[in-house]
C-alpha cells in the first residue's frame, strides 16, 4: 500500500479532531454571583467547587496561556473580552511561571480547535480553581467598566443558595491581603534561559554582558528573566522575603523588583527591603516592584477603578509626544506626596 504523506499544517487539525471526539473535559452547571447582587449562569469546564476572587477583564486578543500562568493574576477571576479562547491550544514555550495562578478564567466560548504545527495541548490541561464559559462576557465587562472591579463567587455546588454565594462575595476582600508570599519562590536560584532567537528583536546584542542582576520574585514572569538573560546578564532570583543585607553581600550591579499580585500596601516588609537597597545599588521595578519603589521613596499607592489588563494600552511620552502600545497588568497606581 502506498504511504500517504501529511502536510505539516494538517498535524494540528488531526490532533484537534482527536480531541473533539474525546472532549477531554466535563462541563457542569455553574453560577457566578457578583457582590452587586447580579447572578450569571453558565457552564464550568474546570474543577468543581466554590471559589472567590476579584473579577477583572482583559482585552488581549490572544496570549491566554501567558495570562493563565501569570502570577500577577493570583486572587483574581480574569474575564476575556475576546469571545473565542482556546483556538491555538497551549504549548510548552509560552508559560510565564511554574503553574496556573489565577483563581478563575471566564470566557464566552471555549474553542477546542488547535492549528499549531508544533506540539499542542488543549487548554483544559491548565487547571484554575474554576473555569467558566458560555456566559455573557460583554455584559459583565460593561458592568465592570461602569462600577469598577467586583468581588465574585463562582460555584458548581447546588447545595449553596444564591444568597449564600452573595454573602461570601460581600465578605471577601482583596485589599490589604499579602498575595506575593503565595507566588514567590522558596529559595534563590540562577536563571540562564534566553529568549528564542526567532522572538529576539535585538539579535546579537549584549547590553548587560557580565552584569549581575538580583531579581526579587514577587511573582516574576519568565519572559522578564529571558530578556535579561538575552542581554548577557547573570541573574540570581531570590524570594520576596529575602533579606536586603544578603542581597548587598552579593554585590550585584543592579536589583530588579518584579511584578506581582495584589495590594502593594499589604507588603510593608517588601517596602522596607527596597528602602535598604535604594542608594546602595541601582534598582528598577516592574508593576508591583515599581509601586514598592514609589512607597519606599515616600509615595502612596491607590487601587484603580478597574485597572489595566490587556495588550493594547497606549502610553504617551510627554517629552516627545510619541505614543506606544503596551501590555499591562495592574490594579494599583502610585502618586507622590
């Protein structure tokens, strides 16, 4: 019998057809109850149970795997405004951390089609505390835009009444809660992996060659570390509670205070660490780290109405007037006093 060849672009389709036949996840009836009293009924395709978190929306058209594995979303339900999620499956290259940290993923429609020519797994392999689809995400987004982020409870448990879930939502608070201790590493480690050359914008550049950077892990994303490694830096990642005195003993060329979840005012120990290091070593911060630097210098942070979550946020350079489109994940702002 003549062997039939398969075009590489068909591999993803074949895998998808196999998954479609198997449907590797089970759905169950679920309710999303928001603290404003609204109730949204849909289907859960993740684990069963009851979970509470802050509901925010993300405007990215793709990148859901990075969102699922971004530690900055710990304690939050992420609602995707793009109605189709799962089109490209997930893969081993796009993970931003060691596991899924967000509390729930809320989507309009779960796609089981995957057309990657590389190895591709289904999104159901990534387990949040809860995952919800077949819900009116546009209506919820409009409500969040109007009223601000809301605490929500997602449940598949029929024994709990709507009133029970509403009470849980109204009792739970995210402000004042230390979330970085739950996502940080436990011990220092060295990072050496670089950005793949096909994704590297500054090829063959070694801006940071031989520079030692100590990175505080408040929920750091792998891509940040890959970028630093691509510039030639030696990187030591340390836990969020790592003493400043131990960092200074390493005599680094710079210290990075990373992104992370939750309320920056809820981690005064991190602010104290920043205070000790500032002035002794050059520092830079991203997201949570930037806000901690602001507090260490006497500023204050405040909770934004619904935050910035997505890959299409414009930022204007006031000196040149140039506008760049940025990816952002933040719920707090910083002001000087």
